[in-house]
């Protein structure tokens, strides 16, 4: 199989990398964290680069690109620890494009493409423990539409979003709705997460909502798979930069008059970090390539990738701290922020044990057996 990227994909990678290097420095990121963890200005810059429009179909004002292009972008954003949740634009595009009525898609997809509208997935509940089929939110008909009563947690940039994709129980099954930020009965409470990004609690009390699909679990599973594939790619970028920072430090730090990079035991640990990075990279490719597969195959493939990414992110982050010593956890040093981001990503979208359960429950009797 050919894993070479096309010229257009290489140019896309270069453009995003230049923006990260010059426009999203570590100092700017720290300022954004200090201001709350989300910058509308940085979001607008991502839109100007065409990244919010990347996977939006051309008929809705987008670029009509695919999962591999999104993966390339997310790797570079991960390398720069970009706080703004671009993956949510990919999620919104997938849901609105594949599950929303044509009128709703035509109204919202151009706004997603331009960056005018930040539409985010709001599905997590306190009792769900990563399960998508556990939903206490309720919806009921009201006039020509519906209203929601729901409480959702850890909504990405929730108090800055323009609309939410919210699952709720309707007629005994989970349906998926679009709720606008300015609707009556909507309240958000924003906060910074441990890696510096922005999230919020969302409360809907009789909030007007637009029904996207009555088959909400199918749509929600797609949304989570798209988000996790993007997270895997972002994790690869973050681990790559973590490894780079670690090797640079080891070449500078001296003990007994020589750089610690010359110590064989430490070189072996760096080699193990590199191996974990490459294992994660191959599984990230696998997840992105499988996003177009049938739903059951896609979901298990993404879960497999998330298992490997979880193991790799934990290993690379912890080894980096060990090899740095005390400086590896100081707030002034970039390495500590990569460690926090990798730690949080391992817990996002289902932790390693959760996805291991998904993989194991879907194993066939012939698993590992070649006829």
C-alpha cells in the first residue's frame, strides 16, 4: 500500500506548519490559556487558511477534501498544541452532511466552512462513562419542532460555540438535535481543562431544537469516530514534538562532563519512545483510512487505533518527563504542556480501557487466525 502523500497534501502540511511556527508560538498559546483557553482570533486565522472548510462539500462553500487531508492538518496542529477545536468542524461537517435534512445542511455548512459558526458536539453526561448509548437528556415535540431538557459536560469551547449537536431521548430512542447558542433555555458554564483548552457545562431547559435525525446513535457514533480519528492524528503530532524536545534537551544537558544523550541506557529509552510514536502513527493512518468504511468496521478500527494511541501517548509523555527531570514538569517549559495535553488526550473520547473493551467485544472466533 502506498502511504506517500500527494503534492497537494504536502503543500497543505507545509502551510499549516508555517502558521503554527510563526503564528501560534508557545508564547501566544500561553497568552490564550491565560485568557481562558480559546481565541476567536486564532479560530478566524484557521478559517482564513481554509481549514474549517477543508472537509465541507464544495456545493456548500467548502474544499471537499477527505479524511487524509484532515489527518495531515491535525498532526501539525498537534505539533503546535493548538487549543482551538478544529476537529469539531470536521465532526459538524460529517453530521450535517450525512444526517441532517437538506435545508439544515444548506443553512449551516456554509457557516461552518467560513468559520462564522463554531458547531460543537455536546454529548457527554456524568453517568455515561464514555458510552454513547447512555443518555438521560429528554426531547419532546413542541409545536412544529422540539424542545430539550439536557445537561452535557466537557463541551469543547462550549461557551464560545454558536450551536451544539445534542443527543436526547425521543420516543424511546436516542435522536440527535441541533441547538443554537442564542436559544431560550440555554446556559453554559465555561472553564479551562487541565491542558489549558476551553470546555463548558451545557444546560438546556425547554430549549428549542432542530431534529437532525431520529437515528441519533448511528450519527453519534460517526461523530465520535471522526473526533477520535482527528485526536489520534493530533496525538501523533504532539508526540513527535515531545520526542524532538526530549532529544534536544538530552544533547544539551551534561553530566560528568558529557551530554546525557551519550548514555546507552537513556538512548534505549529514546528508541522505545520512537517505536511507540511510529506504532501510533501507523494506527492513526489506519483510523483515518477506515473512516469511509461501513459503520461497524469503522467503529472497531477507530477503537483499535485509540488503544494504541492511548498506550503510546502515556508512554511517550511519561518517558519525556523522566528524561528531562524536574524541568519536565515546570510551567515555563513547553515540554510540560505537551505532557499535559497527551495525558488529557488519552482520556478524551474514551480512555484506553474503554476502547480495549470495544475491540475485545467485537472480536470474532477467527481473530488472529489465518486460513
